[in-house]
C-alpha cells in the first residue's frame, strides 16, 4: 500500500487533466506522492469509447508521473450517492490514506461533475468513522479522514477560494490533456462534435488558466473551492 499525499478523484478520465493536472504536476515536482481515482470510464462520451479512454488515461498518467491510477467502473451518467458507491470511494480513501483529496466541481455543466464532487465530499467524512467497516482484498481497513478537500473548477466559471500557481507546468498540463486525443479537435475525425472538440477549446483552457494566474500575480493558475475554511499556521506562506 502506498500512502499518498494527494488523491484526486474524477467522474471521468480527463477531468483531472483538464482542471487540476497542473496542481498535481507541481506537487509531484516537490516530491509529493500523488494518485488519481476515476469513478467511470467515460463510456457515454460523445467521442471515443471506454477502452480507448483507459489507454489515453494511462498515457497521461505516464506523462504526469503519478504514483497510482485506478478506475472504479461506476456507470457513466447513472452513478448515484448511495451506500454501494460511497463504500467503494471509502475503500480508496482508506487504501491510500491521503492528506488531501481533490474532487470534481461543486456545480458544473455536466451533471456527473457535481454528483461526483458531492459523493467524494461525503465519503471523506464517512471514511473517518471507525464503525463503518470496509474490507479490501481480504484485509480490514482502518478509518481515515483526509485533512482537506478541494473542489477543482471545471467548465462553469466559479469564484475560486484558492488558486495554485501552475506556470512552470502549463505546457506539460497541455500534453497530458492532449493524451486524450479522442476527445479533442482533430480535423480528420469522423466522430460527432462535442462541447470540448472545437478548434478553439484549447484557447478557452489557456484563457481560464491566464485568468486564474492573473488573480494571484502569476502567469497560469488552477482554481479550487472549499466547503471548510482553509487554515494556515504561516501567513507568509500564502501568496
């Protein structure tokens, strides 16, 4: 078992790459152990298919240099916040014992995003209750509650509570996103257009990163929201 510093959950493969991969790259560069758990295979996506998206996720993971990536195989579009799905998420939290959890936006265009964010937020709390028993591969798991949960901002504009400077990692972030070639602009593709397959979508991504960066005096940034106030023991460590 690898204890992670940061565990990032995503409703679909490529959610993390689009919204939080710069943050993961920055922490990996600082020596932190980082992993991703995708809830679904994105099988309902307009373009590509589940098998292809898993291959693309593996390519992106190699570019990022993350420690682990798992897929829980929830039903794309139809997973719900019930005991079954919460327990599966709790197993991952207890397995990797992250100090920090990243999860989907609190509100967004794709309904899976808010559902996933809410599910993981609740799973993080329940994971700390020792009377909830989970068995993973024959071993009883210890209760574990992350110290902090941050919701990354996705398609819809949301005022961030925190912004991470990703300036040195923005080019690599784009490479990680482009690993999901089935999802984005390709003039030779015969598949239907989607909300993210247009030629100008990468202009939007850079514009959003520039906008976040400007707010904190850097070139590029990624934004996050929180439900619990952010605490610090050192004001000088904040921008």
